[in-house]
C-alpha cells in the first residue's frame, strides 16, 4: 500500500496477503504467507464458535446483536456496553466477572459523555467486552446449573490457557485452521486471553471454512453460518459508527464477513466465492494500510453494483486532507497489488 503526498509516493506499507479455498489451496499469495503472525482480534468469530456449538447461545437466548457483539472490537458506544451488559444479565452476572480490563471508549462522543458523567470506564467499555461476555456465557454452560456464586467461581481465571473456556476456544481455532497449536508461539492478547501465532495461509483457510462450512465439524459449520448471519444483520455491533467493518457489512451484508485485528492483521470470509482472506501489514498499521488492502481485495473478488462501488472504491483509495481541508494526498493499493488481484480468475 502506498501513501502519496501530492504527485509522489511518500511512504510504503509492506506486508503479505493470502487468499485460499477451504482446502487451503492458494488462490493468491503475496509476500510471506507461511510466517506465523498473531491474528489478535481478527479471529474473534473463530473464538465465538464454541459459544454456539456448546449450546450456550440457545440456552441463554442470545439474539443476533449479542452474537455479533461476541465477534466485535467495538468502540464503547452505549449500544455496545448495553448489549454486553444484557449478555451478562442472561446468566445472572454483572460486569465484575469480566477479565478483559477497562479502558475509555474509542468513540470520542461516548468517551466525552462518560467523562462528563464523572464515572470511570468499566470492563463493559473495553472493545473486547462482547467477546468476553460470550466467554462468560460459554463458561456458564460448561459449569452447568448452579448459583451465581458457583458460576463466578468456575469462571475465575477464564482467560488462562488451561481454563476449560480457553481450552474450548483453542480447540475451535485448531479445528478451523487445521493446525495443532501446542508448538505455536503464544502470547497474551490485549484483553488478556492467549493469542497464538498462525501463518496467513492457515488463517485464510479458516475463513474459507467459515465461508463454506467445508472442513468444519457440523456443529462448527452451523455456528459459523449463524455468526455470519448475525454479523450481517447487526454490523453496527462489530465495530461501530464510521468504522470500516461496519460500513462494509452494512452495505454488502452476508457477501463479506470481515474483521480487523491489531498490528495490521485483517481476515475475511467471502461466502459466494468460497474463499478466505488473511492480510498482515508488517508495520502494524490497520486503519491505513490494512483497510485499504482489504478494500482492494473486496473490489477484485466480490461482484459489486454501482452503489456497492460508491462505498468500497473510496476505501481502497483514501483521500488525505490536512487540518484546513486541503487535499494533500491519498492512500492507495499499490500497482503491484492491483495487478495481482486483476490476474485472479473470476467466478
């Protein structure tokens, strides 16, 4: 991806792109698609598969908005925090059970309103609170019938790798990617759960399986389809006002299921094409390089009508303006990326 200032390229963001089918056959490989990378929040949909496969979503009556929030990196808007609290309420628990930590909303309006109220941020404002609320629901299902106190006791330490909740999540990641993660590099994510380093090729295969259900056990295939539909029906829960993921899925619906992760990782499922996409930008930029690259991939692989293109085209060629509103440059997919995408077979 290139950052232009006036008539010249000012900087480049280099990285890798993998596009595969559900069998792992590469349709496109640019850069190093076999180097393990930490996918971070890009795999939240995969981490939410046990929420449905375990029966927890049905047992606690989770609706589409709640399932979409379980796959989200939200901005801490009121609709997000209220939905996370509602998920916890369905199992008789409150925000104190969440082990994701607290931070201020990334949405400026919501952050200013919270500051004006005189209240500090709670774990509900954490961008991962929906995912963690899903983990809590999963944990309550695993714990079986019990009092709120018993459920809290079972859930304590659910972010640790050896907890039954994280064991279920890891098993879902292994099943979707087709990799055993016992020897994978592992770190602790921003929200405190384990994050495993996985090659882009395997991440793309996982999302192709999410797109098609092929290669997944029936319970996970059904869960993937349900999560894709929930995200398409409630895209504002996945990111928030003005965000790339929300804007794209509001327009394209089930044709694209995409999710950004930290440090320049992006994954997507393209159900109509039966493909999965995984992107890693080496310098870790998401809003700049990662989104522009994903928009270019969508333009190339997903049939778009005029209205679709009106939304997506400016996302793959972003106009840059200074503080006075003067156009000073653009962010754009490189010619090399465009050429590689244009050479892909269609249909």
